[in-house]
C-alpha cells in the first residue's frame, strides 16, 4: 500500500486538513463515522479548491482532489499512514474513544496529531496504546488559508514525535509553533481570550459599540497583526526597541491589567446585547454567506502575502 496521510473527521476542519496535505503532494485517506459527511466530502473539497484556484493559490484542483480518498472504515484510513490527523468533535469522551481506536492500528513509525482547540492530549491519551506517538497539532480554520499550527506534546509524548510533527507541518506549508508544555487553551486561544475578555468588558461598561470595538481591530491593530506579532509590533513602536517601549508604556499596561482583577463570565444578558447588535448588522440567514466572504478575503490576503514573499 502506498504511504499516505490519514484524516479522521470529515467536517470543516477535516476537509481543510485534507486540502493542506493533498496540496503538498500527499496521498490522503479520510474517514468519518457519519456516512452523510463521507458522502459529500469530495464535493465540499472540490468547491473549496475552485475558490483557491480563482485566487491562484493552487494550480491544479483536479490533481489535488485525485489524491484524496474517502474510506468506509477507520482501519482503511489509518493502516499504512505515517501521520494521522484527528479532527473529531471537541469532546474528551469522543476524542478518548477515537484515540483508543487509532492506537492499535498504527504502523511502527506512525504519529497522531489532534486538531483540538484547547483540550490537552493528556486528557484523552493517557490510557491509549502507543500514547508516546500522540500530541496536539491545533490549526486555525481553514488551515489551507491560515497556516499556524500549535504543536503541543503531552508529558509522555516522545521527542521524536514532536520533531517529526514540526517537520511535517513545515513540509506541507504550515507555520508550526511549539508549545513547550500543556497549558489550557494553548497559545492562540489564550491570546484571543485576553482580547475577547477586554472586548466584552468594554462593551458591557458602555465604552463603545460592538461595531466600533470590531473596527478598532479590523482597521487598527489587525492591520499590523496580519504580518507581525505583538513583540515585533512593540519592538518597532519605540526608537530603542522593545526595552524602550516597555520603559515608556509599561506602567500604562500595568495599570490596565490592575483594572481587570476579577474575571467575569459572559452573562446571558451581555451575550444577548451583543447578539442583538450583530444580528442587526448581519441577519442569521446571511451568516453562511458572510463566512464565504471572510474566506475569500483570507484567500486574497494569502495571495498578496505569497506575492510579497516571492
């Protein structure tokens, strides 16, 4: 059997991963225990590839699609794979069940990455066969447009597994970052969580509308953040670099931190207020259409960045 990559889970994340691997020239085998998802999988991927072609982000959609096979059993998908990307429902019990099923099926050199957004792999692989070959490889959806992948080992993950996962993600065109040890939410969602907390608080305290808070990011912070991170941003925002910035503005940020000493849950009343404003701007029946718009904007940005890199 020809060596391949397995994708377990045929939803949005799974389809995105299939494109990532197949675009990089890998043979891909996909499995989901929901037959309806298996039945439409290739059609979904085909539509995504057409959009990517329109933005010159892939050359030959048909050749990419031809590398993807949908399997009717987990065994057919996993057997012979060197890498397995698990992308099932975000639930400890579900991930424990599928990891337990995958473990005994692995070839001697196969490793497994989980797409979990925030559940550490130690929560669902402790009793799994070959647990030293499991870790988290958390993408941002869709991974074929947003290249970051958080690689997070469990305490028992072998160093060779970590090294191979980092190398594979780079090989297929992603941008892997190593989270050195498990932390709830990993890096991306912890950074996003800080921003969301302040956004909810500023809205609830009446300082700005949801639209103006969004605009502050989309027309302000986000423009720089699309090509540099927070440390490089502040390094370039003071004549003497990051140390100079910290000396000038460190006290301000410390005062801001001190003003938020009590974490508060997102109340149903607050969620309702923000939802009311968002639904006024974007009715529920237009959400799917706006998601397509978002992905096409991401494609345009990806095409621009690719052009700048070359």
